[in-house]
C-alpha cells in the first residue's frame, strides 16, 4: 500500500496472497483477504500492520481480529506493530508526543505472543529513510516530518519500545508468579477515566495481578451511556473486569467493596477529585488507612488531531 521498493525486493521468492478489493463510498480499497489465506492453509503467514483498521465491508473491522481467526485455525502468524499502537500506553504516547494515535491493539494480543522481536533503529537513521521515500510516498513525507516523526517523538517511542520488550521478558520469567493483591480503579463516565484505567492496568502488570474498574451508579439502567460503553471496551481490551455498583452513598459503597475484597491498591484520578470534590478523596483515605492510593493527574495539554 505504501509502495516501498526495498520491501518489494525482499518479497521475491515468497508467495503473496492477493488483496481483496472492496468498494466503499464509490472508492475501491484493497484489504487482506482472510478467506484466501484460510483456503491456502499455510503453516505460517506474514500479516503486516497489526493495528490496521479494515475498511467497512470487511469480515472483521480490525486486522488483529483477522490474525486471531488464523491462529484459531492453527495457522502461525508473523506480524508487525509499532509501540504507539499498544492499548495500555496509548495515553502516555498522546501525552508525550501531543499526537492522538487512534488505532490500537489490545494488550492481550501482545502479551500472548510466543515471541517478540524488537526492530531497533536510531531515530536519525529512521528520519533519513523517511526523507528518502523508503517509508511513505512523497506526498506524505513533509506532513510526517512536521508532525509525528520528529527526533523528540522518535526518541520517546524508542525508549518505550525498549521498555516494553524488557517487560515482556520479565513477564515470561515471572509467568508462574501470581499475586492475590488485586488493583482497583474508580471511574466515572468522564473521558479522562480512560487514563485511570490504563494506569491501573500497568500497575496490575507490575504486581503480576488483575485489576477491576468500579463504577457507582445511582439506579439500574439497561442502557449505559456511550462513554461508559467505551470504558467497558477498554477494560476488556486490557484484560480487566468492570464492576458496576448501585446506590446513593458512593463513599460507603466504595469503602465496603474495598474492605470486603481486601483490596490494598486503589487508583483514582482527577475525575473523582473534580466531581466528588477533594473531601471525597480525603474521607476515602481516612477510612482506608492501610490502602495504597495512586492519584492520576488530569492532563489538559493540547493534542494534535
């Protein structure tokens, strides 16, 4: 799709499955043809750009769902992705690069990989490849250099990729170590709760445990609002669980849940400080003196669309 001559040379001698042509809004697009891949039944297949969003009309809306389907059929898959597309670090990428990366891959996909190979490159060398047209065509080069592909951003992403690779090794070495010290994160319908959810997920990984997102609703509703649906999806992608509790006395409900389940680590963000006031935060800490609290700051930096 990006017309990379060097990549095309490397493909010589390899069987290539033709893309499927899909018409959408009077335009013709090409996507990975999963039906042809399944019919071919290879022992192993390379499927590029794991975070890619398929065009409307495709069998699956995300390429990683295509990959999961292949794996379920016993086909081994080699794939590629960039660190900025990992769901749990999406908020960190946005905060540090001031760029909103919309396409993400759930962490469980990355975590369940049998092998991860880091393709490391010096940011200056990467920029040279970009400028020489080895990554994008000429029309996209200037925009890329002026926005996401800066030395600062590439250094940040390189550091993150090295850290994720190291974490992957640690997870493998400690895979038999389990902890019953569950992490809880308090959320509201506010969009900023997504940041809190990701923070709880990262903390749970460090503790080799799971996390639960708690939302207190005043009354039972069959239709959660759109933002809460987004929160539910994110919690699921990150391998956590969502607990919706009901009642008017939010403080008592939260305290009782934490005590009942013997929670020792609680994550809450500026969302709760804003809507429940600092008094809620203070009372919660007073009533749970043995609990470790992590307050996630609210980020108001301007983000590039």
